[in-house]
């Protein structure tokens, strides 16, 4: 085991943070650059610093996982979701079970909930929103966003689903109630099943090809027959055919009926 592998294994043992399955060169570069900034020499010293000070561990997590999100990210694909994918799903059932996997600070599940309320008001739906980073989940649950974070969203959503408190926009409780937030690691934990729609967007960027293939297979098993996986706008599934997905639209993968 070399120094990097020992560091990864210490992270798991000490902090329950499992980075196996992530691309080593990118991770190593990010970790080393942070250690240089913090003037820490050696992985053992870094582990000790993080053990001693929560703020350093938080800084490490911030540096590693890029949590950036936005409401209705890549709008054109949300239009496809609204105009084609959801209406197709609703021909099979009038109830939708949805999972936003890697939901970060909540913009994705709240966008989903607003879309359902606005365009499919008579449909029963539930949204599971998960991430392995509890700090982003806390922000997601709080549902408080700055002016900058809500910029670009259609004003009908902003006026209907948020209350304004000074400069802060707060998601209404009635919308929050549609979403269950849960800590969940996509690489190491079991998946729930029975979903009509799964969103996993802009999450897999640092995953190795093997990890991605495994993840997309696990999503396949979690979908109901006819269910859809919605990926990010640069994320094509190379193993889609092999797994059994067909294409419902670009970036929408369907499990056969
Ligand atoms: C860039 S954000 C994407 C947020 C949202 N899906 C979007 O497209 O705007 C990526 C999120 O994936 C989460 N993530 C990374 N690896 C994960 C893992 N193994 N399990 C669960 N979440 C993970 C990160 O914590 C981060 O919040």
C-alpha cells in the first residue's frame, strides 16, 4: 500500500469517508494542492490536523466535492422532462416516485417539486433527495437561498413557492413537505427501489469508469419497468445498452417495460 492508498484507508477508518471508486489522479491533485495551501507536510500529519480541527476537515470536504447546483440546471432538459418524459410516465401510473441522487444544496429536488406542482397538480408524487455530505443536506433541508442563487428562475416559481425574508428566499413549508432528505452514499450503500424517475446529474465527474458502470447498473435495478434515469448534460452512459437501457431522449435512459 503506498502513501496515498494509506491516506484513503485512514479517511475511511477515521472519518467514515470512502473515496475508493474516485479517480486517483484528480483526487490526488486536489488533496495535494489543499495540503500545500494549508502548509501541511505528509498525509499522516493531514489526518491528525483534520482529527484535531473540524474546520480543517470541513475545508477538505469543500475542496473535494464540488457542490455547485442551480434551480432548473440546463433548462432545455427540464423542458424535455416536462413535455415528454413525465407525460409518458403518467400514461402508466398516476403516482410518481422520484429520487434526486446527489442533490447537493437542494435546488434539484425543489425544482422537481415546483415542476410537479405547477404542471401536474393532480398527480401524487414523492421525492427522495440524497447526498453523502451532511453539510449540503442541512442547507437543502433549510431551503434558504440568496438572491443570487434564485436568479434566473422563472418569476412565477419565485412568487408562488418562496417567501422573502430580508434578502433571503425561503422555500414554503408546503413544498418542503414533498421531499424526504436523506444521507446516502451512492458508492457504498444499498439503493431503495421502485422508482419511476431517478435524477443523477453532475455527480459522477470524479468516479472511475468501473464505479460509474456499477452505479448505472444499480440505478437500473432501482427503477420500475419503464422507469427513467435522467443524467447531467455531459454524462453519456457508455454501458447503457449492455445494462439494458434504451434511449427515451438525449440524457434520458429508460428501463424496458
Ligand atoms: C455538483 S453537485 C450536483 C448537484 C445537482 N445534482 C445538480 O446537478 O445541480 C454533486 C453532488 O454529488 C455529491 N456526491 C459526490 N459523491 C457522492 C457519493 N458517493 N454519494 C452521494 N453523493 C455524492 C456531492 O456531495 C455533491 O453535493
